[in-house]
C-alpha cells in the first residue's frame, strides 16, 4: 500500500489533471494535497528560473512557468539537489517552442553559466606552471592539461550572449537591438568561473578546436601539431580554463 500511495502521490504532483491519492486520504482532505502540488511546482519553477534566468526574462513569468511545469512532468528530478536539475531543458525548449529560433541557444548558454557557477573550485594553471611541467618532463612523456571543472565549450547557431547580457541587465532597448542581430552568424564560447570570475570568452574556430582537444585529454604536443596557436593557449591560461598539467 505504501508503494501504491507513493506512485499515486508522484503522479498527482507531476500531472495537473491527476487526482489526489485515494489511499490514506480522509474525506475532505483533497485541498491539503494541493498545497504539496503547489509547493512542488513552485520549487521546480524556481530552480529552473535560477538556472535559466535569461530564458525566464525573455519569456516572462507565465510562459516560463508553464514551460517549466511541463518539463517537470515529463522529466522529474532524479535527485534532491535541484542545482543539478534541468540539463535537458534546452532540448525541451527547442521542441516545445521552436520559434523564435534562438530560444534554445539562449537556454544552452544559461545552463552553461549555471554549471560553471556551481562547479567545484580548482586552482588555475598558470603559464609559469605549464612551462615548468614542460621543462621537467622526459622526452618520451606526453603532457596533458586538465580542464577547469567549470569550463563549458559551446557552439551556438545564434549569437545570444549579448542578448542574455541585455536581458539580465533589464535593458529592453539593448535586448531589442540584440534580437535584431540574432540571425547573424553563430558564436563559439568558453564559459567558465575563471580568474576573472564568471566569463564567456569568444573563441575563433581554431581556438575552439584546440580547447576541445585539450579538454578532451589530447596531449598538448598532439593538439598543437596541426596548428600551433600560442596566443590561444595563452588566452586559455590567462583566464584559468585549465587547472593542472600532468605527464603521461
């Protein structure tokens, strides 16, 4: 009976049309169950709003709340830490609201910032530390850079960074200007909580390739073999995109 009650209660929380659990409910107590549903939905919407502030601002309270509630019904939280909830929300946005076309990219950028904000702390690998690791390794050893835990690399079809910044600043004029430019060529970004705090760096295609290979565990020599890009590597280190260098 307990398992049946739990299943009925979960269905009640997730689906607005579902009735309250019949097991253990005294006559006239249905309204008390509504309190749980209201609190549950409010917590989910609040968590997703915190993770997707740009999207929330773009849509407004009611549309965002409806979108978040529908997402929760289809993909309820699997753990208690709601800071880690919502990874697939951008995909849900793309399916539920294909227009305007930049909404899903805005959601992806929001999620990258949220992940960077809540990632574990780690030291930043300095240029001096990298030089020392290169100096002390053996000729037969490869040097591998470990990405900072907060690093997220994005390739977006639409340039939504300026739009997100305007939305969060509640600058409606700048937001409208950014929307007019949003059909332009997409952008490549590195989002992280680095030496300058929360940052979104614009990367050239070659720099994105290099960052992706290094973050994926490709040895430094191999990653630089195709196209040596010392300026990009310096940019990575200046902003703390990598936390350590290891020889393998």
